[in-house]
C-alpha cells in the first residue's frame, strides 16, 4: 500500500499568517498518464470532509485562492497564504494512483491562536 | 447542486449485518464512481472501496482488510449506491460516508455502532 505521511500533525496559526502542511508518499504519485494523483481535503469540526485541491495544485470550484497546492513525485505541500477562522479543522492528503486502497494521511489539525 | 444522503446506520450486534444506502442527486449518477469512506470517532479517514459506473463495467475495488466482509453495489435506476456489511465487529464502529467520483462531494455520513 502507498503510505501517506503528513507533517506537522497539529499547528496553531495566528489569523492572517500563512500555514503550510507537508505530505510525503511512500512511492511516486506520478501516473503514466502524466497526472499526479494527490488530493487535499479539509474536515471542519462536525462536518464531512470537503475537497480542496485535486491533482496536486488544482483548486476545487469554490475553494478560496488563499489555498494552494504544490509538489511532485513523493513530496507535496498545502499552503494557506493567510489563515482565517473558517480554516480551522483537520487537513488530509490522499493518493489515488494505486488502489486498492486509496490512502489518506493521518491528518493535520489546524487551530487558530 | 450535488446531494449525497447516507442512511441505514444504527446499532448492530457483533456478527450482525447492515446495509447502508447513499441516495444521490445533482449529477449524472450512472457515469460516476461511488466511494465509501469511514471514520471512527476521533480518528482519521479510511477508504473502504468504490464501484465504477456503467462505462467502467461497475467494477469494484476494496481495502484488502475489508473485502471479505464488505460489498459495494449500486442501482442506477434509483441513483443509489449501497454498502453491505457482514460479520460486523466492534472495530467497524464509525461514521460511514459516501462520496462521488474523485471524492469531490461527500454526504453527511451515517453512524454505525457495533456493540
């Protein structure tokens, strides 16, 4: 199975400051079709997960442009340029290049200072 | 607007069975893969499996640890996906979510308690 490792597991950020979450996969997520199957989700408290970023860097419709994704191969990063109160929750990366299974990272809990 | 509504959760004894449903609207259901993901209380997300649409011959894929007990199916005439769970164990206690292709949209989940 592809193992996804996120760091840090928790971070506390002052509103208006940036935040960054790393996700590393145990094998390359670059598919032979040229796409890289790395996704980012946010699960706000008490809510279902929601898709933020697909294929490394594509924002899902409706996702604010303060969220950005980058990376390649096995190393990926989610960045929030200016954290807002509504960004609180747990962030998950996920790979879908090789299944079964799709695999998620452990989650990174973001809180506001 | 896309809606996914899970139902069928509840309390079941160890060794029992349960069938969850996921009613979908707002997108072309027959063309979409449907996924099931679960989350134990205070834990992370665990992918259970998926079923492709008609173009994908309705093929299924499962997490290896669950494939002997869990089965995903669908009824395109009802825009509904299903998760049949057999021989349930206490560790299957979780909120069960369905999601569509690319896990772009998720339902609100249904709680399954095995006790």
